[in-house]
């Protein structure tokens, strides 16, 4: 077997823009959120409850469905908003929405019997929300311009 020589130069680590990091974190959050709901249908009794018109403790209704849609539409919208909003609004929106979703995410464990499944899902979702908060909190700032003693403009 012929061995292909590996290059000895290190790979170029391209910096990832903060907006891309935020959009990636929200995308991962949305996928995890959706897959937990989908996999939940494999939990014994869930499908029958849905067929009987109940989800958890709630009756299936237009109000419930609209609320559930709103709950998932916000993080879905954050994928786009993380890329298109101006920096200041972007940072604030990510901090606020991620912070508001922490208790929403934690609430999902209430009344659940499958603690390993939901526990892992909640830990992963909270880790992604923490990542969003960290990225937004540490948003890079532009270097400010100052004036040197000789009157020349310098970047600080």
C-alpha cells in the first residue's frame, strides 16, 4: 500500500465572525429542540395522549398550537436575526432572548418520567443558550481612535 505524505504546514485557522457563531448556536438549538419533540413521540403513551387531544397537561387547541409555534418561532427567527441585525441590537437581542429561554428550557423537565432523555436534552439546550450569551456578552468591540501627544491620530 502506498502511503500519501501528509503536509507538514499547519492548517490555516480562519476566524469565525461572531454573527456566524451566534447563528450556528441558534441553529443547533432549534434542531435539538425539534428533535427532542420528535423523539418524544416514541415515549410510551405520548401518541395516544395526542390522539386524545392532550399534550402534557394542556388540551390541544388553537391557543396551544399558536403558543407552541410562537415558542419555536423565536429561536428560529434568531438564526436570521443574528446575521442581519446591526451589532448593538444584535448583541442585546441575543442576550435577552437566550436569557428568557433558560427558564423556558428548564421548565421542560417538569412532570417528565424519562429523566435521562429530558435531562440530557435540557443540559445540551442550556449549554447552547450559555454559548449564545457568552458570544453576545463578549461581542468584539472596535478599537477606538485617540489622538497622540503630537496631534496624530492613532488606533488604541
